[in-house]
């Protein structure tokens, strides 16, 4: 019978049906970071349990690392404590830690793929909701809480409820200046921030087929912002080419055997979906969020909604968001003055993102009132960007060039908004207080749009920048 | 591990209206800078509280002394969306809340809550609104959440609640702490691992 990738991967990893109806699922790869794991290791110790599959567990440090002066011990005592705890826990359990000296450190969702740890057909868990990123490879990847981190450490398993599958079919050609980020913001705007609850999102169609792995990761990354805990793309030639030669990917004959298996776990033609949604990529325009959840967005050439434009039941949320942002319904988003520009995060801090942003800023300068920073997603991304001279393009344009980490995506280090600053950000969440100031305001957009806003000092339409920058064709 | 059965929770309640209340608001990221969960409850809704209280002291429900002893939290839709941080339900549980009644929950928040023995049940939007109104009007209203009968009673009124049967069973039979269950019959886990081609290194080639 024709089935979906989700069903095949689920079946291959099913240990048993639990008495309560949940499925006990084997976890092929467990990724660990410093924020959600220390309590899990403590719980394990308190119960006298050991880590069952240390060789299927990999750790790194990303959320709390400073992006300037990464020398140990960190100036920030609490950050130092958290990293020290992670080092101790990994040492005791025999877990490989990709630390600051490894050359492979970075945001957990950036390094998994670039090291070839993330592979099609795997189940992947991590104590972080953006674990959905790894679905870009045709893995079934879940964000979990700390008690579940404990469960996976102790048993390499999770108890999970079944998921439905919604196929999201995107076809057509993206216009220049429109990116994967705009596709996923469009999907979230259309289906709502909780439209995906209970579903895995399968992204497909001619547009997705043509996207690079970096771009597919951007889309899968924000599945959770649409309420879907899992998002994936069926593995294809693009996936296999990306993986070939990566440090943890199979090599030689084993690679060919792997490709055969990877092909076999893709959704079959004629597979039945619980829901199907179709989207025309050609109609999507550069998108900017104006509110306090990622579904509150408009095209850059649109105006903010007014209370009269939305259903009565949505009016309180609209008014709350407009009041928090200090915006008025009916105003254009274009021209909104910004104070900070942030290119970074597991959504958009891979090499291709930095290239797109650099293309916009090359030969230009950041507006005098704007503080702009680029935080590469990993040490490997930073090194590759430096080899191409992207760091120089950014610094000459007035951007700060930092070392890898989560940084201002959630502001657990020193990088944060102050007061009511407005930030053009390539990250994934515009929640109240997300970027470190309780009254700080976040506008989510593509890295190219962030770069354009940094230069202009306000939200602008990247399509109006000179044509030479816009060679990207999706 | 001692098994704790959870069947019914009663007490006074704390109303927290609003949809899409995310875990960054429940516990802002700067309070995650610790290797333990201890003391998290002090920072529950820290930023929302500071803002509401600046406008009018005690105006945020979590700063309002009338709700100090509440053991049930009433919310609207998509509560706990966003970050997977278990710090959010941990802080709520450590504040003395033992059940959350709402229109809907994010899946990760729901799963995290079950693992802590924090009961989350869903109701019709009208019920959530009615409960919020009753408790706001009279904070002394006694609420009882009965997951066996699938009812919530507030004063002399009774409403239906829903909870996925797996979570319901887990609370009732005390298996909500899942680790023990996952470690049972471990040979089955090892058998699955050895069948997975990527675990065995694709040595046997494609096996489908
Ligand atoms: S970059 Fe942001 S969203 Fe991604 S893992 Fe780090 S904090 Fe989470």
C-alpha cells in the first residue's frame, strides 16, 4: 500500500504499542545542548540510570555562548556554569561534545546537517522546538522537553501519540527577492500559528523540489511556528548530493546502500494524506511580521490590518499586538524605522543566507542609527564565509561579525535588544520579550530583507534594490 | 519510583485570558540561565507581570493576592506555544498549579506537562470564557477537574472537558512518568535498533 514517509519511518522505529495507546519509538539521533539538558542528567543520576546509547547522542553549546570573547572561563558566570555542567555530563556519560575548540560548534540545528549526522529516515530528538529543521532531510525530527530528554538519555525512546500528515504542495517559480523564509511565513499566515497542531507537515511540489537543502531547512525549521511539531521534505538527489562526503555520512559502498534505503522511505506516489494544501509560489511577495506571533505578517507592500478587517473574535489579539508594537492598523509596514538588524539563528544563518545578505550590503553602508550584526550559525559556516570574504563585506558595511551561536534569536547571552528597540531579524520568533528586552519589538523577514533594512534604516522592499543583487531564482 | 494516581483536582482557580500565550512569556529566556529548575516559579510571567503591575499594581493575575492559593489555571487557546522549554510547565507546577483548563494547548507544552503530572484538559471556548468570568467575579469559587468523569465543576455549574485518552490513562494509572515504561522489555528496543540500516552501518545494504 502506498504510504507516507512519516508512516514508514514511524513503523521502522516502533518498539511497541504502549498500554495507553501511545507508540514507543526508537530515537536514532539525540542532539543535546546546555539549556534543556542539565536537569535531565540530574534526574537520571537521581534514579541511578545510565545513558543507554551515548554513541547515538551528540552535544554542542549554542544558546548561552557569547559571540564576542569566547575565552574560558566566560565573563558571564551563569553561562560558564551551564557549559561546565554540560562538559561534566558529557564526560561522565561518554557523549561526544562539539565544544568551542572543536571547529564544529554551532547552533545544534545547523551543525547536525552540516556534519552529516542528520540523515533521511532517522528519528531525531532534541530538547528544542526547532528540531523540526532536520526534517528537511526526510528525517522525522521532534522537539522535546527536559523530562523527555531524560527519557531519551535513559532509554533512547519516546512515548508519542500518532500524528496526522498534511501535504503542503508549493508550485511555481519564486520571484526575485522572494525566499524560502517568505514561503514559510506565507504558510503560517494562511494556516495559522496553531493550524498544524496534531499534524506533521510534508512540504513538496515543484518549488520545494528546486530548493537547496539550506532553503528546505529554513522551511522545516519554522513548522513549529505553525503549530506542527514535525515538518519534512522527501529526500531526493539534492539531499543525497548534500550528504555525500560529510564527516558522519556513510562513505563508499555504504553510501550507495544508504541512498537505496533513503529512496525507499520517501512517500510513495498515491500516498494518502489527512489533508492537502496548495500554494502558488509565484504569488508570494517579501513578507514581514508586524505583530507578536509569526502568523501576524503582511507583504512588504501591504498595510497593517485594521480591527475592521478581521473577525470580531480576532480583534483582541490584533489590538494587543498593535498596542505592543506601537503600530496603527492601516499604516504601511514599509518605512518602519528600525534600530537593530540581526542576521542569524537556525532559521537563516547558513552560508547561503549570509551570501544573500552580503549581496545586498556589498558596497553600501548600514544606516547611522542602526546597530547591525551577523552571527553565523556555526563555526564551519563562519570559516566558509571568511574564505569567501563575506566577513569583510559585512564589516566594511558597518556590521559586527560575530562568532557562532543563537545570540539575539533569544538573547540568553549578552546580545539583546534594549528598551523598545525595533529589530529587523532573520530569526523565527517575534514573541513579546523574545530578543531580551521585555518591550523590544521584532520584525521577522528574510536575511536579504534584513540586510536591506539595515542599509536603509527602515523596512524596505528588497525587490526595489538594484537588479544585480537579485540573481536568486528559488 | 512511587506511583502517583491523579484522578481529580480541586481548589480555587486563577484566570489568565488570551490566546497564543507562548512559553517565552510564561518564563522569559533569561531565567533559563541555570542548571536547575529551582526557584523558577518566582519568575513566572515576569515581563507580563512587570508591565501590567507598572500600569496598576496587582493587575496581572499572577501578581494578584486574591489568586495566591489557586491550584487550577484557566486559559484560552493554544496555550504554551513556541519554545519547548519545560521550564514553563515546571514554573507553573512549582507555583502550586496542578491542573490547567483551556481551549487548546501546544503539543510540546501538553506533553511536557503530562511528564510532570500537571494535568491539562481542554474545553469548549464558551466554557473557558465562562470559567474565567466566574473566577474573576469570585476568586473563592471552588473548581473541580475530574478526569475520570471528564467534567469540570465550578460552583453549581458543570461542564464537559476533554483529554486525549493516552494522557487520561497515564494520570489515572500513575504511568505519566514514562521512563520506567520505556525501559521495560528492553530487548525489544535493541531489536529495533539492530534492524535499522543506519544503526548497523548499512552493512547489510538496503533492506527497506
Ligand atoms: S537559533 Fe534561536 S530558535 Fe534556533 S535553536 Fe537557537 S535559540 Fe532556538
